[in-house]
């Protein structure tokens, strides 16, 4: 397996599909939301929305399907479906605690950088006692333009005082990889949800099958 040939100080982690085994459950939440309005969704559409924040997702869906409800009503409805999915189905990937613990013991500073809201993210982090591993957090409701825009990763660099050259991003989706690369950061992508070709096209520097491979390459 290919190894990173440089030493980083910071590791920025995405949440959905990277730390949390959540993509299948989030797809169900997406389908359930649209079903309320008589709309049948598909996986291809969902994949395009893997990265943007919930308010941005709602803007897209409202325009595409001519939804007439108030934006805040739709955002709350979508977020409630997402929260229900998290509480009922979403769990960390196998061995996550051990992986994060080992990375921290090796001296890496870990930061969560996610398009998910603070409420959803912190419920997951607190439920599975992951907070002790992270130095800081950046959430989707803290930025105006979510992934694939570079804003969230640029803000993360500035917030923690990290340099691009000393940071590696762990992502699992095209939009997330694109965002990090636009911010000038080295990216290791996980192909557990999207194809290696898709992630490479987005600009990933290295693609590995799952988060369990991170310890071998860093």
C-alpha cells in the first residue's frame, strides 16, 4: 500500500462516510424527506448532495422540485429526518476509537471539518465519546458556502493556525476532496462510498479502501 512520504502535524477529518458509517442511513433520510412531497429520489442525486450543508441541499431540492414550503420549515424537516437516522442507525466505523487514539499518540492534532450541523455532529461525537481525540471542530452551519467550495477547509486552517503544508485531509466524497484540494491541502480519500476513479478525478492524492488503512500510510 502506498505511503505518505511526508510528515504532517494536523489531520482534518470529515464526518459522514469517514468517521461515521452514515451514508446508507442519510440516503434513507433523503428519500424519506422527498417522499413527503410525492417525489421519488435516486442515488445519483443524493451523491451530488454529499458535501453541501442542509440549507444548501434544501435550496437545491426546493428549486428542482418546486417545493412551496418555507425554507426554515424544510430545513428543520430535513434535519429531523437526519437526526432520526443518526440516532437509530449511524455508528462509528469499526476500530475508530483505536485509530484516533493511535494517531493522537503519534502526535497528530486532529480536527473535525464537516458539512453536518453542530447539533448532529456533536450528538454523534458525544454519544461515542470521541471528543477527547479532537483539538477543534468546524461545522457546516459556520460557513456560508459548504463543500465543494473551499471555505470550510480554509476556515479550519485559519481557526487552528495550521499551514497547508503541515495538514492532511481525510475525506470520502468527491465534493469533500474537491473542497480540500481547492484549499491547497493534501488529501487521502476513502473509497468506501465512492469509486477510486471518482475520488482521483476530484484531486485526491492517495485513495485507500477504508479508514482502517490510515495508520499504515501516515
